[in-house]
C-alpha cells in the first residue's frame, strides 16, 4: 500500500522534478502548477526560431487525481536560420513522447517532453494519487 502525501508536499515535489528537467514553474493557486521552458532558440541577422514547452498540472482533491497537460509551441520570425532538426517519437498505448534536437547557425537546443511527463507520473503515483494526461486543451 502506498502512503498518500499532502497536496502541498506533492506539488512541491512536482516543482522540484520540473526544475530538474529545466522547466521553470510557478504555483497559480494551491491546486495548479504551471511551467515553461524555452528549450530551443536560434537567431541570426535575418530572423529566428524559438521552441517553448508549456505544462500545467492541476490537483483534483475529490478524485485524488493530478491532471497533466503539456504542449510544444514553435514560433519563427523573419527568415529563420538554416538548421537540422532530429525528432524521435515513441508511442506506448495512448502515450506519445517526443524528443527533439535542433542544430543551426544561430543556436539550437534539446527538448524531451516525454521524460518530464514520465517523471511526473512516477512522482504522482509514488505519492499515492492517480495521474491522467489531458489532451486537446492548451496548458
């Protein structure tokens, strides 16, 4: 039997997990944790490209569930620098995870959204709660 921990302790644990993955988090209220990570940036004199990872996790005390939403948003302006992008997508059941690495003239970076989601799920289940991933809505 897994012991359940307090909601505030669980949200603090989730914030430290997100911080370990490079996601800056903030508690909106006592129930919601929101975070962003500017994972990939590349700029040059004609324009640029930016990839931002956004996530929210919301505690539902009635059902003892943590609802998780995440999204990757890419934006560009001007003429983005030429670059190389390598994406790896894996699917296990209904769970889809992506890993992306960009290299370009003006920068690059790496984003692994599946790793953070798996770490969140492990921390939530260790805290004695259920974990669900919501799709179709932006965080």
